[in-house]
C-alpha cells in the first residue's frame, strides 16, 4: 500500500505537475488538516510527509493549528531545503533534524539491502539521486520498470510481426509514436515541438500512461551509453515521466501535463 500511495495512515503531500509553483491550499486543508481529524485505521499512529518547500504562506498558516493541537500518535514531517524560508510560527512548532547527503557507497548499500542490486541500474539510480536514499530507490525502481516494459514491448513486437498485421499492434503504434516524438525533439525549435508534438500526443490521448511508459523505454535505451552529464539529464526526464504517471492518477489536464513534458524533453535532450 505504501508503494501504491494508498495506505490510510500515511499521507505524502507534494506538488503535482499541474501546480505551477506551490501546493494548492485546498489540498493542504483536505489531505492534511481534515484527514488528521480521523483516527488511524491500521495502527496507533498516522504519519504525514509534507514537501514544505512548496507551501505558500497561506498554506503554512492553514497548518498552524493542526501542528499546534495535533493529537497523540500524529506525526508531521516537513522536508525543506532552507528552514529559514518557513514562517517563524511553523518553525517554533517544529523540531529541526538536519540530514546530510549519503555517499555513493551508502546509497549502493541501501539499494542492495532492498534487493536492488544490479550494478548497471544501481549506478544509473545513484547518479541522479543527489545523495538522497529515497530518490535512489525511486530511480532504480523506475529504471527496472522501464526495462521490463521495454522487454515486454519487444515481445509484443515479435508477435505482431508474426501475425503479419500491416498496421502494427498497439504496443508497436505507441513505440512508433514515441520514437517519432523523440526524433522531433532534437531537430526542431521549441515552438514547433510544442505545436507538432502536442498534436501527435493528442492523437492518442486515451493512451497517456502507455506513452509515458514508451518514453521511459527510450530513456533506458539512451542510458546504456550515456556519460555522467547525459545520464543526469535523462534521469531528470525520467523523474518528470514518473511525476506525470502519478499526476494522471489525480486526473490532471492532459494538454497541460504534456506541454510540461515537451518543454522538459526539449530542454534536456537538446543538451544531452
């Protein structure tokens, strides 16, 4: 349930792809303030992990009473790069725990402890983790999932060829679309990419998750021969794809999400 984000006693509040700069205050009130009034379902505690860097002043003020009057068994973890950017009233109701980045060796050990021990995937996952164990774990799992999807698509491709379907199977069509988009990004101006790329994506808007998976497979293909700088940029693309997968579960607007994706792809692939 933790992996699926459905555990009733754990809430993680971060910025969604369609939220420009800060977490909407309505989400803070609904997902933290109101939710904290309900008793734990599976145990004696509830935990809230909040990306406080994306809390506006209004959102921080909405949390004040909840932090001050939290009942027994309620734990609120606010992650922030610069604590001094938080309101003084928030800081006064919190204990500060400073966490430094983990070394590459420590990250590799953590991955191995979780059964994620393939050296190539470990190196790729650690390269863009910035010393953060959680990000290294997420990177590894995303890369592993992308490879599995790539292998599955290869199998579907083989079966489609044997069947002699001239139009191609569904996975082949998605793969073709993703490769056409990928090729477009490296050879056109941003304005053209946004116009033509969005039109291409809109032609299969009912297959948004499959498109994101197809682009993840292309990222994995590129990672094999990437230097450190290209690997960093490709992992930023993969982070965006992962965020959008999560966002589509919350019914984010398709055109807004895909425009954001095209900008990220254009910026990163033109320098990779």
